[in-house]
């Protein structure tokens, strides 16, 4: 099976690499071609145009930043035919946006699956992502081999729109949970309470989440350079969550607070840093 992998950034590159190493023929395109060059060492063929990568492939996977990028990468060449091809859209966009892409792909004779993932760069490298699939049962079964190379927890959520909805439900927790933890951590440090004691108690309580330990060194050292998920991308997802939650009549004042914090982080030129940089906004250094 030939796969066109469109978008080889922090997450896309290791995902494409795993597919190539597991028997798939992978053609890749990245808007900054130089960033994809290293994939050639894993047998991935790099193309400088998206339509050329897609031309001879059965499956097209998109893993880019947002809805605008999905449209630009799939529909830049209006003469391109999706007839007989399956698009697996793995970027985090809204249910409505995925349904619109589905409509356009199907109008061109292709088929469409949404499959956002949960996890970071380390999980992408090891094939331990959680893959949430929006598709028919038949589609899910036909392409489960692809999903199983990318993740070790593959779930059929339902029809297109369902998987992107559950992804937003999870992603808002990334923002709100970590913002809450940053507040508590900043407070105990200001009061001179030992961080180790604080964490030892927290880990034995029902309040604990592994995500707190995952970013603890970032917070403690105020080091956000090793980006796993950037401030600007989390802000994009908070905006999507706010739009979606409000449509469902859900009060999302908490998410709006996180949005404000992330906007401040971008104002302080932290947009490309790991999202843990929100700690510098919540608990500024007094040095």
C-alpha cells in the first residue's frame, strides 16, 4: 500500500517513519521541505509538491497545524482527482471542519476518515499513540493496520465528527489541568514549601494526574525549549473547544481563562515553546 503523508512536523515525521519501517511505501510532503529531508534515511520519498506525493498513492494522510493548512495542502491543485483514494485526516480540527473536508473529498470520488491522535512526540516515535477513528466499521477494518502501526490503542469512536469531538474534549484538559497545576505549584513555591513533599502527597491522592509529573522538570527549571506541543497550537485547540462547547450550551469560562493565559504567553514571545511555558505567565519568576 502506498501512502502519501502530508505534514512531517514534530508528530508527523515519526509517524511517517514508523509506517515506512513497517512495510508501507511512504511518499511525504512538508511545506518546509528541508524539515522532511531526514526521512529519506528511513526509505521515505520526499516530494516538493503535495499533489505529486498524492498522485500515485492509495491513501493520503494529513497531519498539519489547522483547518486552513488542511485545505491548502489537499486542495491547492483543483485539477487533482481523489477518485479511488482514501484521505485519513489526523490533524486536530473541529467536527464541522472535518465534515466539510469529507464532503469535498467525496465529491471528488474519494473516501474520508478522521483519525486524530492523543499523545506526544515520544509516543509517536514508539507507536504508542491513542488513535481515535471517525469512520464506518468497514473503513475502520480496512485501514486498521495503518492505525495499529501508529498507535497501540486504536478506537472506533463513530461516524466522522465524533472522533474530532472527543479529541477536543481531551485537548481542553491539557490546557485546564496543567493551568490548575501551575497555580498550585507556583503558590507552594512562593510559600517556601518543599516541592518534593508537595508531589509525594499529590501522587498518593485522587487529585493526581501523570501529566503533572510529565512537565514537572519544565516548570521547575523554567525550561520550555523541548517543544512537545506548542503554546500556539494549544491556543488553536482552546479556541476550537470554546466554539464547540458553546454550541452545546456548555459554560466554558475555565477554557476562556486558559485561552487568555496562552495569548499572554504568545505576547511574551513564547508561542513556539512547549505549552508548559504557561507557567511563566501564571507564576512569573521573581528573580
